[in-house]
C-alpha cells in the first residue's frame, strides 16, 4: 500500500514548515517544504531573472522524477503557499498527478490564520536569513487579492492556527488527516 501524500497550503508566515516538521515526526513522513525548491534559485538569481524561474522548474522536475521512483510506502508531506489562480492550480496538479502515479491517497490541508497573527509571524526574527517572505505589503496584497487554493474532489482538512502552538496544530492535523484517509482512502484520478 502506498503511503499518503499530504499537501499543506497556507499564507507565507502561517507556520507551515514548523507545523509540517512536527507532523512528519508524528506520522513518520518525509517532508519537502517549498523552500527546498525555492532557496537555490533565490540564492543565485534575482526573482526577475529568467534563470530564477528556469532553475526552480528544473529542480522541481528533478525532485518529482525522483519522488516517482521512491519507495511507495513512504508517506510524503509538502508545503506551499498556493492561491486559487491558474498558475498555482497547475502547480497543485503536479502533486495530484504524483499521488495518482504512486496510487497514493492524497489529503489537502489548508492552514488559516488571522491577519494580525500572520503579520507577526511573517516579520519574526530569522525568516529573512532563510529567504522567506518578510514584506508586510506583499502579504497584505496576497491576502487582499487572492484566496488560498482549496482542492476540489480531494479530502480537505482546514485548520485555523492563529492561537495554536506548532505541536498542538500538528496533533490536531494528524488526527484529522487519519479521519480523512479513513473516509476516502483512494488515490486521486490522474490530471488530464
């Protein structure tokens, strides 16, 4: 039986990576956060440089190629900050396709957070050195102009983490993900 694929989505500064680390320990999953793909491109190229985007694309392609060959029993957790636009939906479809190819059950998780707490976490010490978004104006524009992607036709777990410690959030997610997998254990259909 294939290990599940869990995709954690939330605004920058929500605490996705910290929560995902706790969750991966709880359920024995491998974690690949979005910065594992973004950081090499950020370190080498300005975002406006075409090489930034092409490096991200090449890294993502190589990673997904290797994930397709990974032991099927391995549970996987991914983190992202995806909105409901066409580009981000296409990125999400790559996870859906991976789950279909691995015949793995897939659970989409959306972490919500109130705007004030989100801003506090976004500007917390240490984020800038890890190449994470720290600009409050960009976060405000994202929250004003976009909605977080919520996958259709997949088990969906939503959690407001505004007042939760990471370990507490991971514990709740672990339980809700197990329930979602119990109620809908089948892998998603391949994307067209």
